[in-house]
C-alpha cells in the first residue's frame, strides 16, 4: 500500500467513526420521538439509496459477481436486520449503551466468525483484548441489570449485541467476497431501502408527525450514515482488512456517550466510563491493529 492509499484508508476510517458516533445519538433521539424501527430504517436507507441510484441503474440491484448469499448477508443482515435491532434497542437504552454493545462488540464477533469459518490464527494479545471487551461490556450490562432493572435497559443490550453480530457477519462477508465498495453499498442500501419502504406500507409510519426541521436533520443524518459512512467503511475494510476496520469501534462509545450527554441530557455514570475505557483497550488489542502483519484480512 502506498503512502497516499494509507492516508486515504485511515482518513476514511476516521470519517466513519465520527459519523457512527453521531448516528448513535440521532437514532436514540429518533426513538425517543416515538418513531418506529421501520421509520428509522427508512430514514437511514432511503436517502442513501437515492444517492446511489445512478450506480444501481448502471450495475443493478445484484451487481455482477454478487451472489444471492451476498444479498442476504450484506443487504439482509447488514442493511435491514441490523438497523431494526439497533433502533429497537434504543427504545430501552441510552446512546452510551448502544456504543458499548454494538460497535465495541464488533471485533469480538468478527473474531468468532473468522475463526469458525476461515480458521484464521489469533495471537494471545488478541484473545486478551476479546476478554477485556467482554468484561467491560458485561460488567456495565450486569451492573445496569442489577441496579436499574426496572428501566429495561438490559433488553436494549441484548438487541444491541444481536445487531453487532449482524454487523460482523456482513463485514466479514464483504471482506471475503470479491466486491468493490460500490457493489457492497448497492447491496447494503438498495435492498434495505426496498425492505423498509415495504415495511412502512405494511406497518404504517409516524414520519408525517415530525416537525420539518427534525425530519430534515434525520434525513441528512441518514444520508451521512447510510451513504457516506458505508462508502468510507467499506473502503477502509477493503484497504485495511476487517479486523483493523473493526478497531475503529474503540472510539465510537466515547463519541456516542459525549453526544448523548451534550444533546440528549443522558448522564454518564462512573461505571460506564470505566466500562468504556476497558472496552476501548480491549477493542484495540482484539482487532490486531497493533500488529503490522494483516493476520485477519480474509
């Protein structure tokens, strides 16, 4: 990889992290405004799919080289089910919890899927990192379940964990498949936009009740998260590998926590800050980003 390619790849990863963090906050805000999960999914996918329309018309909803398995995993799990689970989780838990249990758990699930299906070798420090991620996330979740069981936040935690597993599946599948970022974005956004549009027709929508400024903000955030971040993330995955791209999750809980505190008045307890710190360290170790050799690219 040349210096220019390296700068572009790491720059894309940085942009992705900032958008991810803000997306957690905006999704939590949307769910507190009584929007449904299909509403949130539509806001995330439809503006981005419109932006992708020239590529979709040129390459089709199933680009050359893409299999129906790619459609199911990338478009189904990564684009549709992931968003439904994440949005539903924010009905029960705050933005900081979404960061701890979704992007932070990504390298753990990437590791599990990679080892099971590809037999990649992990180093001892990476297993230590996975252990730290689990300890940090489970400690926060366990503390919340015991001390604040009546809030039902544990339900959100379970939904976030399942969403993270779906995210990991599509990350590994894209990195393994011979698809470029445009093909991946078509599968992710095109099929999920169709799914969420059908969902609104079947289940109805409350989008029409939103004030125009809030609806415009949500549409813009959907474009950034659905279109821009997917391109930058897939570019980073292709250039750096799925494990290193997953390491970006280490910064997302902090951004989500600060955003929730600043814009949604959600408190951040000392226990959660400790959990964020432990998880961030674990994510970095688990991803293998400290190693020069790309052990887990495919």
